[in-house]
């Protein structure tokens, strides 16, 4: 029975896995809310609102440090919406290139913490973080797709690449490949999001 269950899991579509499907649905919902918020802010005159002026001053003073800390934590198992924060920070005028670099470094450090914890603490730690079912599903996905899957999870912001980092640590995959495929895809994503945020900031009058 157990072997048949594993074989069935191996044949399953990625989108049929509940935690991946729910991550995609949640990501699309948040994307729709974000786009709606942008259009609302375009209608509202943000230049005369004190709250936006205060937020801009705060971001200018602490934005990069805040982004670094947030993305570092988001690289672990705690989802903090780092892509949305990168867009928001860029919309208040932080240099997009510097912002993308700082966010990527923070996220890579955070996700590397996942890797090393799983590497040294093994299955009990991963089961505590993910649960047995998610761990089995993620391991089977890795056995089928390997680094291709990790890259895809890295370039799609709302997919839980943090789970795959745990699996990489458990299986003791090559750390050099892990770091490269953690850094480069996320740098690309944050770079695009940062310039999108800058465009949004100019369009709604925050910059």
C-alpha cells in the first residue's frame, strides 16, 4: 500500500499538491489586491497626505535596513511578503538596483539558514517545520525535477522556495549550486519588482 501511494504521488501534477496550489491562489489574490490599491492611490492625492510623507521619510531613513531584515526572515519559514515590501520601498524612492541587491542578499542569507538547519538537524527538524506529508511531497518533487524545480520556485515569488531549501539541506545537495540558484533568480525577481515599484511611485506621485 505504501509503495503504491508513493508511486501515485510521483505521478501527480505539481498543481494538484494542496500547499503549492494554495500558495498560487493566495499569491494571485494578493496581486489583485495590490493592483487595486495602486489604482486607488492614483485617484487619491497622496502628495497632501501626511501619512505618506511620514512613510516616505521613514523609508528613506530605514528602508534598506528594514528590507534586509525582512527578506532575511522571509528566507526562513516565516512568510513576510518581501516582494510586496520591495515594491513599496521602491515606490517611495529607494534606488531600485541597490534595493534589489540588499533584498537578495538578505533573502539568500535567510534561505541558507534553512539549508544549514536542515543539513545538521535532519528529518525531525523538517517534519516540525513542514509536516510529514509536505516533506514527502517536496522530496518526491525534488527527485523528479531537482534544480529545475528550485529555479522555478525561485523566480515565482509566491511559491514556497523555503520548503525546497529545507529539502536541499536534508539531502545535502551541493552548497555552491544552492547559493547560486538562491541568489540569481531572486535577484532577477527583486530587480523587476524594484523597477516596477519605482514606476508605480512616479505614476501615483509618491516620488
